[in-house]
C-alpha cells in the first residue's frame, strides 16, 4: 500500500466535514463537523511529515490541536450564550438582523 | 516506499470505519449519536498517527480530542438539551442538494489534485520517519517546539489564556436585580394578595400521586396550579 492513501482518506474526511457544515442546522453538530475537518488536516500533516522524513509536519499538527482546543472553548461558550438568549441551538433561528 | 501488509490491512479496515463514522456523524438524527460517531473517527485517527510514527500526537489526540474536546461537546449537549432536533424546514431553497453536489465536487477536485501531483512528481518515495525518530519521537518534537518554534509555542500559550478568559466572560451572567429569597418571595405574595398560601401539592385526592398529576379541588376539578410548569400539559384530556 502506498502511504499516499492516508492523504486520500484525509481528503475524504475533510469533504464529509465540509458537507456536514453545509447540511446540518444544529450549531453543535456543525461544530463537530469543523472538528472533523481539523482532524483530517492533522492526518494530512502527519502523512506529509512521514513523506518528507522530518518532524515539522507533526509540530504543525500539534499547533493545530492547540488552536482547535481554544476554538472549541470559545465556540461552545458562544453557542451557550446564543442558546440562553434564543432558547435554540439551530443556526437558522439566529436571524435577528434579517428583518 | 511501500508499507507492510499489516499496515495495509489496518488502513483498509480502520480507514473504512473512519469514513463510515464520519458519514454517520453527519447523518445521525440526534446530536449525541453524532458526538459518539465523531469520537470513533477520532480514535481511529489516533491509531493512524501512531502507525505513521507520530506516537506523541497519537496520545495527544486521545487525551485532548476524544477526552477533553468530546467531553466538552457532550457537556454542552446536556446543557442545551439532548433532544433539540434539527429543523427540517429549508430556509434556502435547494440548499441540501447543492451542498451535497458541492461536497462531491470538492472531494473529486482535491483527490484529483493529489493524484495529479503524485503522478507529475513521479511518485516520490516516502522517506519515512525512522531517521527523524531515531532519538525518540517526543525528544525530536520537543527540540523543534522549544527551539525553532518557541515563539509560536509561546503565542499558543497566550491564545489558550485568552480563550479561557473569553469563555469565562461569555459564560458570566450579570445579575441586574437582587436575588429573590424565601423572605422576599413571601412578602411579594402578601403584597399581591392573589395567592398567599403555598401552592397545592400535585396528586392530592386525584387518582394517582405522580408529580405531573394535578390535585383535585373540593368541587372535583383539577388544579393546574398544583403541577410544576415543566410538567403542565402532559396529561391533557385524561384527568
């Protein structure tokens, strides 16, 4: 098996995550799809690190994980605040600026 | 370079499972199922990291993602309400088919780009991490993080602190009025004069003494006041 297959798997996971962001309405599930996309990017980083034989890709994946953790904390706090104000976690209901 | 048979078998088995988990996460009707399927995919990715020589990242993946991040997701799901279902009304007409088409198109383009790149460069050999990991994976990463990427590492530390403070500010709720204690509520009841006594208990003189069963008044009619507002309306028409 060529290790390139890991890259194809990463692209597949990223695509599923991106499609999920477009398809789902629940803000928390949308957020999970974003996490899936970040994970897919990490898999690509790790595969590239192996491809080129140095650890820089793994360092980048590590930094991605740190940023993802910070993003999850703030994002979930925002979802909680929106839920508290509007009693709904659906992204369709946050349309205060529409009318 | 080609991987061994063991890694190929592992890849095809677990890779298929990972894709299935991701699809199930997008398609699951309940958010809790989505979280569990995402956890499956993340654990499989941790296995792949370890298989590719990223031992430290594999462990961090399990600890940070499947441990901390997914726990946070489930925690917020419990707070927001597990049964908050997805609305099926289409705000934008034809958005779902368009999103699926865009996803398939995007996937095809990127997969084609990777295939094209590897064909054009004549399928370069994977160098492998044996040389880079010779002194230990954790030691090699530490040397990079704490020497070459020290500045970025310190910035991520600042980022984490900012995120923590931001989450605390977002979660903080300012109380604009004094908290209503038992004394204040009692005084309020006497001032209004509408309902001075405590509320009737649920289920008194009724057929059942469940908490969602209204008490009977002397004339036999049910008293809605006796039922907690959370449970009101569940017993319509069968008093």
